[in-house]
């Protein structure tokens, strides 16, 4: 804790306990200056990432203490659910962008205004610190649309209808620190050895040719070098995301505004001819695991795609920026690069977003320890939690976070700042065309259903139309 923060804490203690400065510290100010402790749970990033940002926030609000806890991903959601069941747990926490509706009844939306106490130095000759109450407007849904990339607005802003008045209102349920996008990782040495000048830009005949050049089998017909990680489910990193983006690029409607799953439905071209983009995408994806196809390069017996890539036995795979340090730690000498996600030639560009958002727990409103302190204290704690999140996700603080974590920004204003970054630039380039889709109240179940579709298509025991129709119906059952 730096000297300035200690000094401010001493001043606050004197003001609150001695009556010093009573002209400016009235009853309302004292209520807003009650010591507040916020428990903040996340995954992926350690406390060191947030230390500087929390200290800066404490300089403005010394009476606020933020306890940061990092949990393992494989235990995170279980600990969250257990904590809420026992009426405890975090005041602020992170969730995956597709989990927002699943957790909607456990998180509190951003209030329209927030009132906070600020220490202010006044006077010219004799300076003194006085406390001011400031009420400011919170971010609005329009602000989210203008400040963040489009996918954020679509994910975190939820329109709700008041049952009594029948009026609709948009509410903000989360804010992000970053947005990651799906890109292509490729082994430069393997592409060079195959005389492939650059990574493929489109899912076209050239892509097929490249995969064929890069795939090698031994005399037993076993794949010893895979051209691309496509066609599998559990042994391919984020296979459900890859299938999803292929469907979306093909024109499939994953889910409409009324939350109907529609990726199995036919579309119509300019000549009114019916085609099924979902089926086309599933066939394209699984062709690479079909021994009867020339592009056969994958099967269920192969190692996990990330491991194969690190071993230099996989030429191309698809992943996110968070995989860069994983690959470097596994294979420090691997000569790899990152390219934009291939697109369907002639179609509009569509990329895929995968990220986490920060939310405020509704537990604050019912916590027994907090409610004992009164309704005003509870309101102040809720205000403080959301005030911190707005501070955390502002441009200045987000920049600190992004520099430490090397992740792509969620803010439009910082995209250009990242474009020239040799590692993050590609992911940032794709942000403005990145999309995601709501996967129902059980997003993990939806991902498993997508994997089941892949396995069934590879096994070829059902028609593709039946596979995607059944998959859509299963996901629809999770939607509420």
C-alpha cells in the first residue's frame, strides 16, 4: 500500500471518528463512506494483473477494500453455485459471455445512476481534504453500443418487459475487459516445406489443396502429420466454436430474436432456390475426418489438437489469443504464426467471439451481514461494485489490463492501438465482425450437443438433415 493511500485512509478515519470537517461531512456523506469490502472472483488472471488498477481505485475511494480471488476453471462454476446456495460468495465475478442469461437471476443490472464519496483537496494557502458526494450517470445501452465492439452490446444488454406497464427497457448486465476472436495458427516450417506461400484466406479449393499437401500418412495408412485440425470433436480445441462459425459464415441463423434455434432450417438464394447452410457447414467440417475424402486428415484416435500442434505434427489449427502462451510454454522453439480466420469467398466477413464478462452479484441485496447494516448500506455496496466495474472497463484501466495480459480489446477506441502488435494484432483485426450466439440456459450442454452432431456425422449412421434437426431440438429444450 503506497504512502498516499495510507495518508488518505488516516484522513478518512479522523473524519469519520472525530467529527473533523463537519461542515462537509454530513450524515449522508458518512453513510456513503462506510467501509465496504468487495469479494471479486475470477479465473485465468492472477492478483498481480489487477493490483495497480485496484490501488488507483482506492486512491479515489479509500474506504473500499477489494479482495481478489483467482480460482481454477475446472472448479470455478461449481464453487460459484455452492457459494450462492449457501448465501455467500463473491460480490463481483466473471462469467463466460454465453452464460449471462443462465446467471441472470443471480446478477444485478447496472443502475441508472451511482452516488460515491470522493476526497477532494480544497484551499490555496491552507489545503484541506474534504469529502464530496457525486452522483453520476451510469453507462447506457447506447454507450455500450458506441464504446464497445458490436458483439458486446448483443451479449450484455438484455431487453426486459415490465409485466405491469408492458413497457420494454434495455438493461446492462455485464461489462467486458476484452473480447477474443477465433483465428488460424499455422506452422511456418510445415507450410514452407510444402511450398505454400501464405496461410489460406478462404475455405475454397486452394484450402483443400493445402490440406492435401500438408497431410502425411505412413505405409500403414496412419496419419503422421495432419494438415488441419478439422473433423473431430473432443480432440479438437473449441470444436463447437469452429462448427458454429462455419454455420454462421454459411448463412445459418443460429437463433432468432425470439430465441428459436434455427441453424437446421433451409435458406433461399437470389433465385429462390433452397439450400441448407447448417448441413453444408457440418458436411464441410466432417469431410476432413472422412477416410473416403481426398482431404482426410483427422480421426478420433489422434491426440488433442493443441498438443499435436506443439509437437510440430499439425500444420494448421484454430484457436484464441490465450493459446499463444500455452503453445510457447509447450514448444518454445516452434516456428508458428497466426492468420485471420478463413472466410467464404464472396460472402460478408463473419468472425467468432469468445470472452468473459464481469458481473455484480444480486447476493449483495440479500446478504444477511449486509442487510443488518440497513437498506442504504446495501444500496451503497451495489453502487460501489458497479462503480468499480465501470472504472475497471474504462479505456485507461482496460489498457493497463490488456498490456499485462496480452488480450484483444473490447473497446473500439483501443483497436487501432493493438493492430500492429505481432501477437494480438490479428485477433484485434477481427473484432468489428465478430459475433457469438446465445446457447440457451445450459451453454455447456449446447456445446456438447454440437460435438455429438460432429460425431454422428463422422459415423455416417444418420442423414445430415436429421442430425442437425435433432441437435437443434436438443438445444431448443435448454432455452428459457
